């Protein structure tokens, strides 16, 4: 059987959360689905799943439906069922500690404060999980971070976020075909903020 990859976007299910900062991982999955004819997601093992071929590589596009903090439950169930090795799992998610639009591809590390990634690491029993971190910036002033991530992008930030999502999808495609080192070289970094 051909080697299979699992591409996970982290987010919260339902229309209430669809446009929020915390759901940018879902946006990346939706962009890959749009590009590779995978928009017919099916419900499977507490996730929405689409089986696609991306540049000759077979991949499962996954949006856990467990809510962010329990994302690892769905990821573990699908990885076990499809027998995907952990090194073939890639997780895309929002990162408060990076400026808006900045991408950071990594092979391993802690979850930082990202509870969805913490759940994935816990359920896969290893910090060596490939990830694409997408910067959403820290909240302004004294706004609570938990409230901030559940707010939608607005104005120029929404445009910058959309560009970042496209770049994250590009980075994952590079990763699948050319490997992590090439993907990091090509795609790690920031994008210019949108001018008013």
C-alpha cells in the first residue's frame, strides 16, 4: 500500500467558531481540500475526513470535531485506524506567540500554550509531531487570550490571515514532496503586513 500522510488542522466545530483566530488550522485544511478536489468531507471517528492525493502523495485531511482541547482523541483514533506512522502526521494550528501571518514549521517541541497541540502530543505519546504554526499575534492591551482567540479576524488582519493560510497550504505541499528541510527553508518566516 502506498505511504499515507495525515494532515490535521486544529479548530472548534460549528458555525459559531468558523471565522475565529483559533480555527485557522481548519482553514488550511479547507484550502488543501479546495486545491485537491477533497471538499466532500465525511464524518469518521470524531472528525471530518477527506482522502486526497496531493502531488502524488496520498493524504487524509482531518478536522477534529472534539473541540480544541480534546483534538488528540480524534487524531489518535484515525492514526491508529489507518496505521499512519507518527512521522507522517502534520498538524497546522494557530500560535499566539508569533506575529500575525508568520509561519514556523517544526519537527518537534512542546505545545507552548496551545491546548489542542498539547492534546495531540499527549495522545500520540511523543513531542516529535510535525507542525505548522501560524501566527495570530497576542491580544491587544489587557484582553484575555482565551477570549481573543475566539474572536474573528477583521479588516486587514483578515486579509493577512488569508495569505498566511495559502502559504501554510503551500508549505505542507512542499513538505510532502520535498521534505521538511526544504519546506522550512522556503516557508518559515513572516509576510509583509497589509498596507492600509
